[in-house]
C-alpha cells in the first residue's frame, strides 16, 4: 500500500504536469478546478480506502453558500485537523484570481473568500471551528519558490502542483495576479506527511529484468534531502499546518491552532453523518486517517 506521502507527491506532480499539457493544447483539453479536485479526491480514496479514508458528496450547488469545494478532516491518534477548502486554478495565461462574488438576489453578493472565512468559526459552544484553506493548482513553469528544477537521470523530480495556504493570509494580500503572489504563504500539500525542514524528494526508476527476459520498471523508495537551518524552504508557512507526526502526538504542536481538536471518534462520526444543509456544508467531505502513516523523522 502506498504511503500518504507518496500519494500526495504523485497527485501534486500529476496536477502540475497535466495543467501544463492542457494549457499547451490551445484549449482542446479542459482541465478545470472541478475535474482536478474530484480526480484528486477519488485517487486518495482509491489508494487509501482500506485505512479509514472516506469520501462523500452532496449537491454541488451548495459550494456557493459556504465558499468551500470540500471539507477535509485529517485524523491522527491524538489530534484531528478540520479544514474547509476552496480550490483555485491558474489560467492558460498564468493568471490567478481569488476574486469571485457569490450569492443571488435578494441577498447581496459577497466575495467568495469572505463567505469561506465567515462559515468556519463555531456557531455554538462545543461546535467545531474549521480552518479556512485555499488549494492552488498550477504548473511548474509559473512557480518560483516552489518550482522544481530538472533532475539528472535516473531521477525524476516531483512537481508541486497543489499548494495550500490559510485563507486569512490570502485575504491579506493586496494583489493576487499569479501563483507567485501566494507562494510565500503556501506550502505543497504533502507537507502533512513529510518530515520537518524537507527540501526535495525525487523518484528513482530502476529497470528490472524478469526471468523470461522481458523488461519492466519498478519504483524504488523516495530519496530524501533535508535542510535543518532556520532559513529552510518551508519557512513560517508550514508551521500553520500540522504534520501527521504532530497529529499522532509524536511531536509538539500548538494546541490553540485553528482547526485543531483532540481526536474524538464520536465527534468525527457526528461530523461525517450529519445532515448536510445549505450554507453549512461543502459539496464534498473527505476523512483522511493518518494514524498508521509511517514516521518520517530521523
């Protein structure tokens, strides 16, 4: 079974490369936010459905009411992390926009980012406060901080096509015109499953000769390069998202982190099985169990 780290690296890489391919084909291939999001969620479920991962979906029309494309709960042994996520894709001309008003008369239209943020705080005592998050889809050529350099054979570098950022930090930006405008507040989404101060991962492809003389390929382990200086690439942005090790109680964590709750199976089950209502819930709901994710620290 692949680790979650493998899966999220592979999905981020696929998004980056597929988006580049779609943009290079003069609009002949459509690769929109809905397609990317649903493909990613289905792949996560397909590869990790036997470890407590669950995915449910409801009417897509409810996204406009809450401002989120999906709700995402990452469940560890000690803590669980609750997120509401809005996805945005860069355009063929490399432009990125978070400006989008939602709401129909007689309601006054509001910016989608405000709808997302406003729907995350707990409404009643004991309710969950969710973390408002953006997931940005982009191709490698348009990124700067998170751009993957070419690797020499036999290595293939992963491209980081899925970056996550706190919606509150996105809202503070005076101007957002390209993915580079939000890279400083974003981290690749596999940071949940990577060790602290990671620098780069590469995939090794080894050729293997089978007994009958045929040639096949197998994927070897990930090669890890880490940086332990205070100026490491992940910077302050990664601190605001917990790693699987922190959720499992293996590393210290800020108990006051927005979206963080002590793991309570009954509470998670209530959230999973609740009646979804307009203005309260996102159209997709993903529970991701990381209790058995391999420990990555050295």
